C-alpha cells in the first residue's frame, strides 16, 4: 500500500507553531496563501519575514474564509511579536511551517509521458484549487465547506483517482516501487563497486 496514500487518509498532520494550533492544510488554505502571494507558495520570493510566517500560521489555523480576514487579537499580536522579535523563534517557526506544508503534501506521485502532451492536456486557465473543489462537490457530493476544508493531500488523492477512472493517462508511482527501485540501484552500485575492486586488484597485480 502506498505510504503517501495512507498518510493522506489516516494521518493528516496537525501542528502547533508559536502557540498557534494549525488545522489540516486544505484547498482553502492553499488558495488563500496564493491570493495573498505568500512566499511559501511563491517560488520567486526572495525571503520570508516574521510577518509572512505569522500570516501563514493565522490562515492555516482558521476554519473558514471570514476568520482568515479578521483583525488579529491582542494574543495573536503578542504571538506575532514573539516570533518576529526573537531570531531563534522565527527560525523554528519557519522550519516547522515548512515541515507542516511538506507533510501536508502527501499527494500521489504521477508518472507522466516524456514525449509531448496530448490535445486534452492543454491548460484550461481555471485555478487548480477551484477545479479540485468543484470536482469534490459535483462528483463526490461533498458540501462546499467540506470540499474547501478537506485535508489537501486527501483531496488530491480523490481527484487523481477520479481522473484515472475517467480515462486520464496517468500512473501513480507508489512508495513501494520507489523503495524497490532504490534497493535495485543500491545492489547495482554494490555490484559495480565489487567489479571495479576486482579490476583494480588485477591492475595492481599486473603492475608488479
């Protein structure tokens, strides 16, 4: 059984960072961070400030859209100052939030063709998170709230499985396959090293 699948459905991560309890990372969180251009989702971002960290923590600790936009409470402001004013706290929060995102992205690893794309694979320019939420509501019957607040990796697994059933040309690479390939590669490397050692031994003997 693919470990990424098991992790997404059985153990979606929950974190407490800087005294702020984060909810399961979900499509709503993803979209909100995209809208505010959070450096955590912007590959072109030059750096992350204490304010960036606090805003991301606040977004991912909320249960709905409205709470994400509310004015911070005095307690939240104190937590922000605690993170932003102490470099060690900032470094820990940055590392932990990065780990939270990484563990939340326990999505299927897809094998894709290398020789071009089919006509159906052209971009539609519809936001991926919106497409995901619409599919969860229209094909699986989830409510709007459940679709947007579902653990992100779980939502991706659902939509990937549906795409496969609809005939999409995709193949999931399981963790078992990766481990097997890694073991095969390790054995091959050992074989190559032993052969090289034998060749070196013969060369040394010939030099004598």
